[in-house]
C-alpha cells in the first residue's frame, strides 16, 4: 500500500521478468515478457496442483537464467478463490505478486488486435502489459492472525445467510398453516413461541392440548408463563384459517427447520466467541471498543479487512481501500456530481457505514460533528454526505489507535472540530 504508480514503474527494470497468468479452476495459462514488453517464451499452461506449481516455478527460473534476469514479478486477475493456492505458493517462494483490476483487463484487451475477444492466450499478455506499466496493486496475503479474522467473518456471514433463509421459511410455514400465530407472539424465536411450535405446531394440536397443557409446557422454560396468552392462542387456533391438508409432512418440515435454526444459532455464538478472542490478540485493537457505538463484531470486520496497519502510511489509503474516496465526472462546462468511488473492499465500506448509524444515536462526539456538518453556514452537507464524511473520520480515529496505540479521546475529537470551525 506504500507505493505509487511511479514507485511500481521503478521496480520494473531491465533485469525484471514480467509474467502474466490467466487463472482458472483446473488450469492456469502464463506468458513471460521483459520490461519493454518483448515476449521471452511461448505460452505455458500448468495444472492447479503442487506438481503444476513446481513446474511453473521451474519454468520461470529457467527463463530468468536464460535471459539474464535477476528478479520476477507475477501478475494475475483475482479470479474468485482460484488464485489463493497459487498465490500462497508463489509468496512462499519469494516472488513479488501483483493483482490487476478485472475491469482494466477488459478495457485493455482490445489494444493489441482491436477485438474484444477473450481467450487463454490473449489474457496473460494483457495482464503482463498492465503489470509492466505499473497498473497493478500489491498482493496482500494476511498473516495468520488477520487471515483467521477474515475466515471467521466470512463464516459468520455464511451462518447469517442460512439463518435468514430458515427464518423466511418458518415465516412462510406459519403464513400457510397458522397465520394467526404472529398475532399472539411478537416473534416466533421467543422461548414460549418456540416451545409452542415444537409441541403444538398446528391449530388443531393447540386446540387438542388445551390451555392447561400449553401453560405447563411454557412453564418448563419460564415461570412467568401467561395463562391469558395460553387462552388467547387456544381461542385463535379454534378459528384459524390455516391449511389443514398435508399437516403431518408439514409438521415434520417445521421441526427440521427449527432444529437447523437452533444448531446454526449455536454455531454462530461459537464463531462470535472465536472472533472476540482473535480481536484481543491484535495489538491495540481492544482500544477501538472504547469508541461508543463500535461493538466487537464491527471492530472484527473492520480490522479483518484492513489487515496489518503498518502497511499503510496514511489513513486516506484505507479510505480509498474502502471505496469511500470521492470521484467526479466533469467535462467542459459540465460539472458532474461528486460521489464516492465504491471501488474497493465492499465489506469494509459496509461495516463502516453500518457502524456509523448507531454511533450517531449513541456517540455524542460524532453526533455533534454530524450536526455541525448539516447546519454549517458555508457549504452544508446533506445527511448522507455527512455520514460518509464521518466514516472517513472513524477510519482516521481507528488508524491512530492501531498505528500509534493512542487511546480514544472524545475531548480531542471535539476540540479538533472547534478548531476547524474557527479556521472556517
């Protein structure tokens, strides 16, 4: 993250071998060039196996020896997850890696033959030429701790998606079989509601059990079980419009959904405990929790996306990484609208934005800055513009905490705001 395009160009020297790889699921294709773009070898392909990787690495070493090259830079598109194993292997061998933007590859593909065609021979050259011109970014493969955090975040997201799917299916089941259920219970995930669905899922079963049996069942989970609520559910069940046909299979389906839901909730709690343990191992990360409105899960997502803070020289690099940097489309007399680029790590951008909403409700300092942004006399912001600006402010605060070990200082935050007002 510490290199500009000029710095990258300076790294491509006469003694540098530039290799472009078109990454695939089972096969990878590569071509090699010198610093001027002259091809040094024919297209080679290798399998996504250790034998294939070792053969490819041997091919690069032989080209370096044959052409008097002393170092190599390998570029590729981040094609899904297929590059992970290859990237780890090349990093372990000490090669410099560069990722090119897939959008740049698409735009540059026509430069050689004025054709948008895509094939396994053409793409490796396009990738290598972008690397040669310094149009790449350094590959960041996180160390164990930060990779653990990323894996934990991804796993929690997967569990959340499954929970949402199951919740939607249970809601659908209730709409069909027992639509009056949600008039009695605020949510079917509550203790009494869950026990009812497990023991008396259909209106017919509720009526058959009666008030006393339902009340005894609820009292197993809570001593504060309401007899009045038991009477209400029996009453609504007796006049339910829910579908009756196919009830036996439908009940089995509901029980399966409830079992899956409880299992995933347990797995989610387990992964969240692991996330908290990993967070505390990151230097200075616990200090981020001193920011009112930032919880453990939010801090984990942000740190997992940022990675090792020492790779950044300035918090503006993190803002750009999140895609929160501003861009404008203007030409001649036309003055375009300024918006955020959204080019970067989507998960980081979303976590910052989602963190800011509760912070505006619970954090006095950020709420004060937000109020100033939207009410100032000179160039006031609208609410969304202010929130985006505050996301950048939060990045700066987190950078100072992680990089310098500073404690969160609400007074300094407000004093900085006052100094800016006086300067204006």
